[in-house]
C-alpha cells in the first residue's frame, strides 16, 4: 500500500463528509441510520486524511456546535475511518523529536492499561476484594496530565501558528479534560466501600475506552499531521521545550534519554523556535529609545538580563497577555506551578485554556478592557497545595489598556503563618 499524505486536503471530499456528520448528529442513537450513512459515504470515509478530519471537526465548531454536542457522534466517525487511518504505512517518529517522546509516553500508557486488564483476567473472586490494588493502579494514571500538558502547550500552539484550521484543536483539549475527569471519578468510585463488581467493570470500560480513544486520535491524526508540517529541526527544538515538563509513565532516567540528539549533542531548554515562527518581542524595550537593551524608567534602569533574572527570582508565575489578547511574555521561576513553553508566544489567550473555562477568561478581559474591573482572583487545590491565581489589568499612565498580567503563587506556607518572625531563622 502506498503512503498517503496526512496533510492532503480534498475540499470536495470534506464537503461531502459534512453531510455524513450532519446525518450522524441528527440521529446519534439509531444504528440502522448510521449504517446507511456509512454505506452512502464509505468511499470518502476510507480515503479521508487526518487533515481532512481536522477540517471537518473545526467546521463543526465554527458552525456553533459545542464539544459536548460533537462528542455524541465523534467516536462513530473515528470508528468509521479507523481502519483506513490505522492501515496507512506511517513511518515511526524520528528519534530526537518531540513526537518520538510523546509516542513513547502513549506506549507506556497502553502498557499500564494492559497490565490492569491482565490483573482483571487473572484475579479470582470478586473485584471488590482487589479494590485497593485497582484504586492505586487507576490513580497512577493521573500522570497522563503531564503528557497532555506537552501537547497543549507545545504542539497545539505551533499547529495553530501554522494554519488557521487547527483552531479546532479545542475539541481534542476537551477530550483530554474528559479523560482526566474519568480517571478522577473512577479513582473515587474505587474508594467507595459498597461499590459492586458491575459498577467497577462499567467504570473501567469507560476509562479504557476514553484513554485508548485519545491514544488513537493522537497517533492516527494529530501526530502524522505534525510530522509532515514540522521540519526535523523544528521537531528537535520542540523536544527541547519539553525538557522542563515532567515525564508521563517514564522514569526520570528514561525521560532524560529522549533529550540526547544526534552525535551525542544534548538538547537544552534554552533552545528556541526559529525566529520566523515567533513574533518579534524583545526581552526588554527602552523607553528612551537610546539603548535598545536597557529598561529605563523614572525609578531606575535595568539591563535585559537583569530584568529577566529578577522576574525569574520571584516566587510566582507571571504571564502577560497584550492588548490584542496575544501571549507576549512569561517568566521561568525555579518552581513553576503551571507549565509554559516558548511555543505559546503570540498565541491567542483563549486557546491557552480548556474549552470549559474559556468563557471565564473572555469575561475577565472584557471587563478589564471596558475599565469596569482591575482584578480577578481565584484559588484552587493542586497536588496537595493551595494556589492563588490573580489577574491584573495593566494600564499606562493615561489609563489606556495594555493587557493582562496573570500571577500564580503557591500560598500553602503563607496560609500557615502566625504571630511574628523578626529575626532570621538561618543564622
């Protein structure tokens, strides 16, 4: 079988398949109608490319359908095209690339799921007697969030910069959020003393279906597109950005091994994307116009390196979104709370948040721009820590809106302060 380009796009086929999606949406629960629709569109479904699928679902989102509405028939579409996509002779990802690492994490996830299945087959008696083991195994799957963070913060923004049609990636993000929630719910269920074998099996079935489905969507659709659109050099540079993230299902030693490039050259987190792919944001801009690498203000002056070091020394995550709603800057403190990658620079801020919370971000920005609000504050529990997230409107001396500063801080220890400490505790 000859290889088919993942990024081939036949507008006529896409248009015909819109009719297939419309038919599924109109009768999501009727098997007979679904089979008739498949037969009517079988030729197109068996020839569809990954990029055409992205175009199709992006069109559904642009037409006003929500991710939840698309979920009603999404897996039927993937099942219909699964054999065609799976049978394409795609080359394995090149070592020294981000896709090589992400594929390894997917394989490690599948190994975890396979181990759970083997346990279910080998256990005797009721599953309730093995609740503790199952709960631990399912809880360990939360490492999957680390895999999704790399995709959301590195792969998604780079694809969006490449082509407008990839704005439909919000659908895949929503699926990832759903998978994380499914893991959380299953873990909680396995800690219930009165859970039955039937409920455990039903819950595990939903969990396996959701996680394996996402692996397939990445390996059959997302990764083949990225492999064709990004050059070998770009993929190596994207891998370098992943160095600051935690591994998913890989040991630290296994993870670090993926950052050794060709000829023994080691990639570093200082690698940057090609300049042509990034907006031209200088590290610091002179207000005086005389010294391009000096920040000069009425209260003093800093070199660009000093300013960067000061930002990174602060025990907070800072991100700045400009007046055009584009991510313009973020800091790299020693212990970041939320991961960020250079790939997000220039990205629309509404694409940097899960679909379920985008409306909140848009509301904050609208209120800031209108001058009705200057701050917004949230606090959450994250990995056993209390995290404060604040948004501040940034305005110039005339009150004109310049953007939004997001400040995230771990306040766990701050909450525990009591009384006074007026002397150093380390002398």
